[in-house]
């Protein structure tokens, strides 16, 4: 897992194998500063990039982190 800071959020890259696609897929997860432990239950918002994008599209092509801060 890789991590970097974006505003007050920690961005973590999670990888999971996909038997359907036959390869591992990665997702970017914005972890809010209010998370106190790995077992803390948090609300989830899934943002799909669509055709031609990547898992970084919402982070790099929008003001998502600024709006959330």
C-alpha cells in the first residue's frame, strides 16, 4: 500500500486481485483525519472515473480534496 497527503486527508492505494479480470486492481482511498483506527467505521462515497480515466482522475482533475476539507 502506498500513501501520500492531500490536504488534511491521507490518500492510500489499496490493491485487490480480480478473478474476473485476471489481474490485480488498485483503488485510491481518501482517509479523513477523524479516523482514529483501522477498525473505525466511516461513511463511503464511491466515485467512478468512466472510460478513459484512471483511479487518480477524481484526485487530480477536480477540487475534491479542497471541497472535502
